[in-house]
C-alpha cells in the first residue's frame, strides 16, 4: 500500500542566528486531516520551526513541502495563497470592527492587502458574507457577531483569530499556543474547536497544556534544543522514559492516567 503524501513536511531543516543553532536537522511529516502537536520546554525551537514553515524566517538548510509542492524558497504571503495559515501567540484582530466584519475581511482576501483594498466594493451577496456566517456558527460566536472584537473575552478572541485563519480556506493551519492565558471554560471551547478542525483541515499546533495535547492529538512531536527528541502517538510519547524524565514529570501520572 502506498503511503499517503504528507500535507506538510520538512526535511533536514536548519536555522541559525549567528553562531546559535535554533533548529538542527529537523525532519517532520504532518499527515493530511490530522491533529499534530509540537511540545517541549521554552527554547526548544518550537516557534522557530513555525517561523520557518510559514516563511517568516528563511531556513539555512533543508526542504519544506506543502501538499507535495516545494515551498522552501516561497514567500510567506505566497504560502498563504497555497493553503498554509497561521495564528500567533499574541491575538491580532481588528478590535474596533465587529466579529462578523473581522471574518468577512479575512474571507475577502487571503492576504491583508487583498482583504483591506479600499477600492474593492463588496456586494451583500459576496461569498465572503456566507463564509463569515458559516464560521460564526462553527466558532460558536454567532451570539456576539455584531460586537466589536475588542470587547470579546480572551478566549473568544482566540477563537475568532483561528476563524480568521480558517476564512482563507487553508489546507494546513498552524496554531501557536492556542489556549495560552485562557480560563477553564474557554479552554474547553478551544479544545473542541481544534479537534473539530481535524475533520477538514490539517492542524499543527504548539501547546503547553499536556491534557489537551494527549487527548486530541493524533501525533505528538517532542523537541529539545532545536532537535526532535521523540515522535509518535500520544500514548507512546506519554510513556517514553526520556520525555517523562525531562519534560513532563509527575504531570503525566497525575493528570493523564
């Protein structure tokens, strides 16, 4: 049987900042329509890996492919048009615009320049309106559709940001610590959203909450000092002695058993 081509892959990826090696020979394969988590301590290289995959920084070595297409030298905005979207640790929204308008703008153009082009008049029947309405329902934000985004709770803002990434109709979505700073109720809503995304998107996310990682991920990659230490299904990673000793300690035994 032929192994399906990964939705996103990196081969031998290396990133340097002067003499400091941020990523060293990282090879990663993210299966299509899966939820894939990246974990590791601060400084492990997780966010640098995201920067390299999305084109925010240029890798010194290695190769990146998106749905079989080499994007190693492709600009970051062109990667968005090819189906790669990302949300960041720090929420970035149009705070004074309504929730629905944030989603409509994101759906109108796959890049900020296209979305905000002032000379483009958007008809009420434009597909971006339908996309925004569908996302409001999926994000469970229909009840606050008319409120300015800046008035939402932190958890609602984070869900809206994920929705704006979804509006570009990406094949692969990268989420950088999507539950950071959330309360218990908001964490539950975001966890459900990430799990649901796996139905029709490929999700790669960085997360420190091990309960979430172990409960919704199909694959977990553990990084240390710019390299991949362990990768596998959640139960394999959870029970790995090196991971347990170096990163998770009693958290696994106490929270996930």
